[in-house]
């Protein structure tokens, strides 16, 4: 079965693992199950460099691992988000082991040894995530092979979005698919296990500060005068208090402001309604002091220039 977009066959289509064919977005529901970790790596590799891939596998009962030798032979720095739909799975990595059932999920790093066991016949979604999409926003190592809850709150929203994204992937363009995947990853970073959450009893005060600061920066990122000092003044906290809260999350006010602005630039470059804006106008509209400053930061963050991304989106 061939995946198609409204404009014809999807770009970079290639034969997938099993009976289906796969484009850059993912595999069909009849996708076979990888027999080895090398098979799994190939079957979930992005169809476009630095892109996402969403696959669904089943119904066999594989058991395999990725060793240090396999990692040296086939380097892969991307993450895989595993969400069971049916069945039971066990994943082990970084000294942790997670038993996964429908309604849970876990993150694996393909650049490190891991073990994967499917204990009962079933299937799972696998979202391949470029390393920078997790490492840069978190600025710290995410917990691996740690089960997190997808039955309520943001977790349930993430699970629903991923299912809809897989179902609709054949009708989406590459920029549209990436835009939805970006939102999924943003939710994933917010759900990262091991953090104090603001909606839990007696939340850590620094976690509350971090949450409010992130919300304020997101709402005012286009203001060229936005700085850590202005955020502190607006929220009634000291700059030091904000710095400590963000340092605990592995970032700084300046880095957080830049990251939010760069994501806004990326979203507008992909948006057809913003094509009338020049790169310079786009830089000023998102709070940057100049087009050159924005372009330099953008290339460092996403690996391509703003003009190249706009051309790709077209």
C-alpha cells in the first residue's frame, strides 16, 4: 500500500520493513516486526536527514538489544519514543527497566546500549525524535527506560495526538507533519519523569517558578526588550531566584528566550500565511535584534538557514 499526500506520492518513499511501504513519516499499519536491533534501527530511521519518523510495529514477540559494537558500526544519536497500543513490553537502559503496557510510554536513546522485549503479541507506536529536539530544550539528560503515565492530563493529550498523527500522516505535507511532531515532543519534555510537577501536592517552589517563567517568556517572546531582568520585574521575583530555578532545569533566562524565539521563527517559516514577510522582517517580528543574529542562531539550532527552511517548506 502506497502512502500518498494530497499532492501525489510522498517524497523519499521507500520499501519498509515487512509488507508495507514507508515514506518519511512512518509505516503502514501492516508493518512487520523487526527481528534484530539493526532491523529496528533501519525501520525507524527518518526518511529525511534530521527529521521525525512515526512507525507502528507488531504482532510478533521480538527480543533483542543494541550493543556497544552495534552502536560503533551504525551510529544513531536519535531517540525513540515507545508507546504500546496492545501487549506488554519491557525496555532496559542506563541501569533502569520499564515494563510498558497500553497507557504508558518510555524513551530510548539509540546511541547507548539497551534491551527490548515484547512479552505478549501486540503492537506499539515508535516515534523517532532527532536528538536536538530533546537535548536542546531540556539542556540535560532525559531519563531513559522510565515509564510515564499517558492515561490522564498532558500524557493523555500526547497519546491522542500521536495516534491521530499516525492516522493522518498520509494527508500531511512534511512541514505539517513536523509541526505536529514538534508539539508532541514539547509535551514529552513537559512530562519527563523524575521532575516535580506543578499539579502534584506540595510542588517544589523552584518548579513553580520555572513553570511561570516559561509561560511568561512564551507569551512575550516577541518583545525585543525581554530579558531575565525584565521577566523578574514583571513576575515579582528576584533575578537570582529565576536563575536558580532555570539552572535546576539546565537552562538560563537568555537560552530560554532564544529557544522560544527560534521555535517561533521556524513555525512562521513553515506557515504559508507568513510568506510575505522577508527574513529581516521575520527576525524583528520575533524579537531578534537583526536578521544576521537570527540566522546565525537558527542555523546553529536547526542545522539549516532560515531561507533554506522556507525553500523546503515551499
